[in-house]
C-alpha cells in the first residue's frame, strides 16, 4: 500500500479560484490528477529547485503547485497555473 492512500487534500482559496477559471474538462483533469496523487502517490511530480517542500504536478499544459505534508498526511494545493506562468 502506498503511503499516500489516506492523504487528505486541502485546496487553497487561490487554487480553487484558479480551477474556477478553467473550462470544466481541464478542471476535471486537474482534480482527478490531484486525487490520484493523494490516493496512490502516482503522477508526474517533481520537487521544485530550492524549495524543500514545494512540488509541482504536471497535468497537460497546467502545473499544480503543492506542498506534501508528510507529518499530517496532507496534500496542500496552492495554485493551478498555465505552464508558462507557473514558476513566476
């Protein structure tokens, strides 16, 4: 069993607002990818350089910036941005 199987997902207000601006198909893909990560630990995830706890999840042309809190078994979703604007 993956260590992510019981992890809680918490959406920051800014991430929720980012989702609201997407078309429903893109939003569904992002939500499904985050849920899959929280349940199985699978996804195109990479730690950002110079940031100890900040990770990015690649979902098509979108980048989901998140914090994996191992102590509280929580995936904190900070932002959902287009690929070109995600790291600014």
